[in-house]
C-alpha cells in the first residue's frame, strides 16, 4: 500500500482528536483525544520510517509511547484527585486556579 493511505488515516485520526479536544467538556474525553492525536503522529512516523527504510521513525514512536504512558498515568491521577475534591469532571466547572 502507498504511504499516502497511511498519512490520510493519520490525518483523519489527528483531526478527530483535535475535534474531541476542542469540543468535548469531559476531562476523560479530552485525555482520550490527546492519546488519539499522539497515536496519529505515531502512525505517520512509522509510515515515513517504512517508506524511507529508516529506523528513526520507530525510535521516535518508542519515545512518544513512553511519554504518552507517563502522561496518561499522571493525568489519570490528577483527574482522580479532581473528581474526588470537586465532584465533577466537567472542564468548565473545574476552577482550581481561582481564589
């Protein structure tokens, strides 16, 4: 299959992630949208690495997966603390920085 198919799928996934990030108000959905965008970038890295015959794309994907796992763990811990304290996962109702 040509690389354009993979890049088109990556662009669609990234676009869906951006739409979910911008329009959703649930913090869990926002984190899932961020993960979807990271996976879209991973797909593009793998497609370019495969097309060019280089391993750097796979190395970048490894680091992106590590960062995404750390982000998910820390983000989920923050979400749990906010949900316990504020009793809401709605982004508009979470005003932690206000006095």
